[in-house]
């Protein structure tokens, strides 16, 4: 059954944003959603997080059903054990790094929140930056605070929406390495939205190509780059159209 997967997603609607998306993600796996702008990648992420409700759909994590429109189930975001890192990080500008993380620890005893927030900032290599506000942090440091805050919820799924788009190439490479390290520590399904095929191929175990809200193909980066299933997949992967005729 779909519920037995660490994460299973099935979304469908004709509009206003067309969706015909289905995929699963395993523990410790990073699945990259890739496709052109406006293809439905971020909408899919928002539906998993409970920030958008599709006309039809199922979002399940093991035995927990977060969304099942056929049964009238639609848990609000705070009842879904999800960590979400937004493209713009969405940090509170008036709060320090440690307070930004502590705000996500409402489920923990009040007296333990700052200590736990400090541990999470250390996990993302921000020792010594606890009392700085977002304006005093670089883009890469803000991204690390956002990741620490997402992990503060003790998530069973981590969602990353274009998390590296606002940093320079050198910082991006460093953050890629840190994400690879983090994956080994948390061992939960991670879904990454990106438009950058090189980034997706570098980070992901599997790619899920989405175009016009539809899942076109899922496979490892090597499989997808060698045998894209048609011209739409080839275009999404920035490959010569001739390669799209390769067998799947």
C-alpha cells in the first residue's frame, strides 16, 4: 500500500494549476523535482506540506495519512511532521539565529529549547553565530539557519524549495557538500525542488521530471540523462532533442 512508503505522493486536478503527479521517496533518499518554470514543482511541495490542497490527492508517510481527499482527510501544516526550507528562507528578521530555530521547538519543554536550537545550529556549522540576526548573516548562513529551523520540528520528511538559488557558485558548492553530510545524519526522505539539472544530478539519487503539472519520468540521473523518455523530458533536462529517442 502507498501508506507503507516513507513518503508517497499522488496529486491530481485539471486546474487552476494542472496536476498529475505521483512519486515515492525512501528513507535517506534525495529525490529532485525538476522541470521548467511554472511546471508545478513548488505547488507539489506546498501540497505535501499542507499549504495547498489539490482537488484530488494522497500524501502519506508510512502509516500517517496527511491528505486523502477520497476520505476527507487534510491535516493542517502543523500536524504534518515536515521540515520545509523556502526559497527566500523566510527567517524572522527581528530574531537572532538561535531564536529563529527555537520558534520551531514548540513541542519541546520551554527550558530545553535554546539548548536544542544551539545543537541544531552546530549541526549546520553555525557555532558562534547564534546571536546574529538575518541581516548580519550571509546568504549561505541564512540558508543554514533555515535548515536548522526545519530540522527543529523533528521532521519525518524534509522539503527544500530552490534552497541554493540565492547564493553564489562557491557557496553553493559548500552547501551541497553540507547537504550530503546532513543526509547521512538524518536518514529521512528529502524532496528537493530545483531548475538546475547539474545541481539535481550532483545531489539526487533519483530525478522526477515534471512538466505542466505531470510526472513524465522518474529515474536515476544516469538513467535519465542516457535515456530521456521523449522530447519534453529531454527539454527539461536541457538535453539535445535527438537523445529523447533513446529507449527507456
